[in-house]
C-alpha cells in the first residue's frame, strides 16, 4: 500500500513538474510571438513615419533632374572641345594622339575619386580636387627638371633622377590617398610627361586661352542652376536635422538613409566642383598649361558622371 502511495505521489510530482515545464515553454513561446509582433508593428510604424522622407527624396530628384542633365551635357561638350583643342594645338607624335592622352589622364583622376563619391563628404572631395591641381603642378615641375637634366645626361638616367624627386617612397604611397597613388604611379607620370613634351610655352598658352570659352560656358550654366542644387540640398539637410528629434530615426532604414546622404553629396559636388577661377588666366600668364588642362578635364569628367548617376539613380556610387 505504501508503495502504491509513493508511486502516486511521485506521479503527481512528475505531472506537476511537466505542467510547469509546459507552462514555461508556452510563456516563452507567447513572449517570442509578442516580441515578433512588437517588432513588426514598429517596422510598420517606422516605415509609415519614414515614408515622408522617401517622398521628399523622390520630389527633390524630380525637381533637379533637368538641371543635372543640362549640366551633364554641357560638361560632356566642354570636355570634348578641350580634347579636340589638345589634338589641334599640341604637336603630333605617333602612335597616340594628344587628345587621347588628355582623355586618359582626366578619366584616370576621376576614376580615382569615383569609389568615394558615394560616401565621402563633398567638402572633403572638393578640397582633394584642389590638391590634385597642386600635385599636377608639382609633377609638371618634375618634368621640367627631367628636361633640363636630359640636356646634361641624356637617357633614362636623367628621367629616373628627376622622377625620384617627385615619387614618394613606396611605403608612403601605400598609405596615401587614391589620387596621390595615381599621380605618383609610373604609368600616369609617363603619359603626363609625354603630353607635356608636346606643348611648349607658346602653344600651351594658346591652348589654355582657347579652352576658356567652353569652360566659362559651363561655369555660367553652373552659376545659373546652382540655386536649384543648393535649395534641394538644404531641404534634405533640414529633413535630416528634424529627424534627430523624432522617435523613428532614418538610420534605422539603412537604404533610405544612404540614398538621402548620396543625393546630398551629389548636389554638393554639382554645386561646388567648379572651374570658375580659370577665367583669371585670360589676364595672367601661366608657366605651364598642362596641369590646368588636366585638372579641368578631371573636373568636367567627374561633373558629368555624378550628374548622370544622380539624375537616373539614387543608389550611391561605388565605382
């Protein structure tokens, strides 16, 4: 009898324990369901709240598309005119035309920046484009040193000696910016030196003066449409500022936040990346026109590609 009572007691305990386990599992399952439901409701509320930012982005891009395409077309036309002028004025040396050298150098600089157009602050990019101009002038001085040393010691020895004054150490290049790595590469310096050798002081001056008309035409258009880009940029910045005080943050929507930031960078570049100071070369002589021309070509090429991408896609540039 006692054994039976013990068995019944043990069975009751087992049942009680099992009921407790089941109850805990049920409670955890219900908690997970509630958490998923809360997360779903928050996502829905977040999406509803952030819809206004998506609509703002669509509206801004629609309002600025015509201006972007007009700037793209003018930049393309100015770039082509500079390429033709280089072919017409620079001395011809086979196998490559001078205009092709100009195109390759300009495109290479823009390519160096392109992966960063999608995430770098536009002010940082504008500052670095100005740095490219300075580096091109330094490279031109290195080419001049090469030419003078070649008179004293013809051949590759003179070229290597002059180039060593321009190229930083390999370890430094590995830590430097993309544009400095490009401009200190042997391939770039070789092409630059080749183009530089095809223009003397007089032909370089004529080429620079002839290039000012298409450049100033672009600058005039840019000046006219800059308020459109600046106003659109300010609208997006105001929206980001307002969102800081709201419960649902744009950063919770990674894609939308990246698209808004990319659009602001594009607008900042289209407004601020300018060649307006080139007009001063009408009154002031320049020792070497090639750095100014290559810098202008890189700016024109970059304006065209940013304007085109921003007009047709809100996806940040990665290449």
